[in-house]
C-alpha cells in the first residue's frame, strides 16, 4: 500500500500574526504571569521533594507482603496452598508441616516469597481463607544487592504482620472453641 | 607602553574575565534552569548545598563544572584529532575577546574633571594639565562595535569545524546549519544597527553610550536606542539570539532532529567550552544590547556629567544595596521553607547590613537633594571610585535583565523549522532592516 500524504490546511495567519512580535509578546505575557505567580508563592508547584515529603498512598495500595498472627503469636497461615496456587508469578513457596494444635491441622514449615518475581497483583490476598497473607504493609520492597535478599522468609514476613481480628476459618465443629475466644 | 598602562590593562582583563567568566556565566547557566523551572510550575535545581545552604540552586553550576572536568574526554576513532581539539577553542575564544571593547562605565578620573579630547577620555586637572583617564573597558578602539562583529563571526568557524572534524553525519549537518544561520543573521545584525550609528554618530561603544544620557527623546524620555531605534532594537535582539544559536533558533543543535548537532561528539571539558561559549554569546548579546539600545551605564534622566553623578550616585548604590537586602530576604524565605538554619542565618547576615546601608545611603541622598551638593563627605578620588562602582552595577543589572529576557524568549517560543529560519532572515528581517536604515536617514535629513 502506498503511503499517502495528508494535506493539512491550517488557518492562514493574519497580518498581526505574521508580524510575530505581538504574538510573541502575548506568549511572553503567559510565561511571565506563571513566573510571577510561582515566584511569589509556590502553591502551583506540584512537585514533592521526594525523600523528605511523600505522597499519601491510596488505602488499597499493595506493598510488600506480611503474614498475620493469631493472638498467641503463631502464624495464621494453615498451609492450604491457596495463595501459591492463585499466584500467577509462582513466587510463593510453602512447605507444610503438622501443627501441634489438633484443631488447626497444618502450618507452614517454610513460607518464602520471592519479592522480585511478585507482580503485586494481590490474588494471594484474595485467595487466602484465613486472612493470613496481606499486602497492606505499605512498604516498598527495598532494592537488594543479592537476589537471595529478596527471598523473604516466614520470620521476616511475620515480623511485619500483626494480630488479625478476622474469625479464623476452617475450624472443626466437633471441637470446643479455642482459647483465643473464637 | 609604560608599565602603568600594562598593569592597568592586565587588571582590566582580569576584572573582565572575573565578571564574565566567573560570575556571569555560572549565573546564566543557573538562570536557564531555575527560571525555566519557575515559569513552568516546577521546582528546579535545589539539591547541591554546602551545610544546607543551596543559594537557590546556585551551587549546581559549580557541581556541573566539576562533573564536566572529571568526565572522559572522548574523541571518535576517525575524527580529525587536531581539528576536534581546536574547535571548542575556536568557538569560545573569539566570544571572550569581544568583551574587550565593552565599556562597563565612564572613564574614571581620580583627580580633576574628565573630558574628551580627540575621542580619548582625558582627565583635566585644576591647572589644565591633561592625563589619560582610566577607562572601564579593556581596549578603547575607534572601530568598537565592528571589532565585535569581526570576532563574533570567527566563532562560526569553531562551530563549522566542530561539525566537520567529528566525522559524524549529524554533527556535520549541525555545523552546516550553524554556519549558514550565523552567516545569514550577521548580515541582518550588521545592517540593523547602522541606524544606531547614524543616530549617535560613532562606532565606539563608549561614545554611543554617552549619546544616551539625560533626556532628549521627545523632550522628556531618555534618548535610549530602544526608543530612537525600536525596530532596530527588536531586529538586533532577534538576530543576536539567532547568532548565539539559542531557542527559537537552535536548529544547529536541534535535539529532536540531529541529536545535538555540532557538539554531538564532544564530552568533558571540550563540551563545557561549547556550552560556556553559547552562554557567553548570550551575555555578549546582552552587553552589546545594553550599550546600543538601553543606555549602557546611564540611569534614566541622569545627565552625563561628573557633577550629576557625584550628586546622585548614593541613590544608585542604595538601589544596589536594596537589591542585596532583597536577596537576603529571599534567602531567608528559602531557608525557612526548607528549615535550613544556615541558609536563614546567611540571609540575615547578607540582608540586614545591606538593608541598613541602603537606608543610610537613601537618607543621605534625600537630605542632599535640596542643597545640590555632594551627599557623602568623601574625597573626590573616593567618590570617583564609588561612581564607577555604581556605573558598573547599573551596566551589570541591565545586562542581567537582558539575559533574563533572552531566557524568557527561549521558554516562550518553539523552534523554527530550518527553512523558516532562512526565510525569516533573508526575506523578512533583511528588507525590514534596510527599510529601517532608509527611514532613519530620511528622518535625520528632515
């Protein structure tokens, strides 16, 4: 296909515009008004001085992951593998083990997230039935000098986490409510 | 040539280099970035600091200079090494030489009144003996402004050679564009200030400035070139911007078309020389514009004789001190915004004495108005030095404002297309400048 030319017929300049000088003066008036306004007060400057000032994040900002804890301090995760199954980036690595509490059945022996592979989609949080994994820490993943530093393990993820007020799911009906009151 | 003249000349050259190279060009480089930022609703350079003192980002040119010197000086493998090395010098040195004929103030006479004898500023003492006055320009040439044009055109070689020696197609295009553009606009520039020569009857810049004192235009306005030759002034500023290859005439660089044009293959100190050369051309344009069209060292309505300057220089110095006080206030404001104690302290240290001096000088001047005498009880020699300082201050202020004006033009207008540059130069500005000469001649005859 031959490339056609498109003819643009702009409005011809009138005499005043062809003189240039009045039009340049008009343009400079705009520029000068901005200069004067910003010189007197810096209200219109939207720039943030980043490390000192930070923009507030939206409420649902997805930052680094954290693992929530029960009231007794143990991890809420029951190693159901829902999050690692939902994860499109396959960055969650869980090894399950038996939990001492018979009402809970399983807990993660290893819970590792490769924060470099993570695409911060939030599907793991959606998938979690226990409110164990969250992305609301508000933390950017820090730059690392070695990839292994970006593999966040269970202890680190739990250190970011806190107690959850959600009712723990997967509770066995035939057993009495656990000591934490649910 | 006796020793005294030699020492004086060296001192003047050093003074000029300090003013232009050490003070003015970093300020211009800073102004380009900071002014652009402020008028585009941005913040601009503000990070480089010494103990929290950023001076509105004025330390950035310093940091830039250090950075440039530490960069690798790269020469392309097939470039013409000698020409590649020579080109930045060829672009920078002629521009610096041009400042030799720029008068920053009236000739200084430490004793006696100054008078012109055969175009040379002399000091006439009480007994009638005449000695050479100390001029505030490096070389007092009769050809004056023609010298500036001669050397400014030499800068074209630097740019053209840089484009050719780099062995790069884009650089060559840039060099060719620069050569054609500078050549075209030199003609226009030369023609449109012929009107100025006709009005003031001299090529010597100091003589042209002397013609702009007092109030001669329409009986009450100062006879500045901008009022007597308005068309010439606009044409001069336009062609001066085209000469210094700045926006809207920056086709030789044309980032979007030919990357960086003639200095594409330059790095390190050699790039800095082109960079500085461009700013120096802008400063030179401001200096020549000040001399030709904005009354040089003259304050509006102040007559060009020793007595009126001696009576009124405290007012000028008071204005300079008031500027210092304003600077201090701005420093204080900038420091308070960033909670930088050192900068606030500096603001107070600069601003408070400057404000006090300004108030004192202004009061002395107002008190002396009625008596028509010398307001400060200084000896004539001290007063002469202070008058010279006031005149240099006025010149530098006008130059600064013209540089600011060029920056405003730069950030207002988009770049012309190359054929539009040529069309504007040859088919619009050249006829208008010829018409300007004809009209000026007719008005002067009539």
